[in-house]
């Protein structure tokens, strides 16, 4: 399974947000999620890991997967308009896209303020 998600948005005042995450998923039988770093996470590792774990928690396994290995294929960010929150959001959405699941509560991005919300 493959998923990618890109955030690329600029407000009228010039404030912008950018992140692009590409992931590959494969089923495992460990009953948990494992994040496999392809060596490209760099400064965004904590944010990507957070986003992946949020997605796994949101799925509550309706996908039928016992467990999943998440291979981080690529991460793109910019020093100026990529934050940990934007990167976590992109990672979470890439996972949900890969498994084609839309949980009842989803992370959201307010396009008017660039505020990101993650469900509890």
C-alpha cells in the first residue's frame, strides 16, 4: 500500500505551510505499528513518528491489518514554512490515504489560519 499527502498553502499575508510525505505500508503480524526510517527523516523524525502513530490510533484497526510496517519513502519540507505540526499532519494523512480509511474524527487544517487540529 502506498500513500502520500502534500500540504502547500499560502495565506494572503504570505504566511505559508508546506510538507510532503510519501509512505509505503506492509502488513506485519506483530499486532503493532513499526516505523521503518529510510534514513531520510532527519529533523522531522519526531513529527513524522507522531503523525504515523496518530493515524494508527485513529484507525483502531478497521483496516483488518493485525499490524503494519510503515516505510517512510520520502519527506519534503522547507526551513521557512515547514513546522513539526505541518509535517505530523502530512504524515498522518498519508497513512490514512494509504489504507483508504476516513475515521469519524480526522485531523484538520484550517485553510484561513493554517491551524492544525488532531483528535484526542
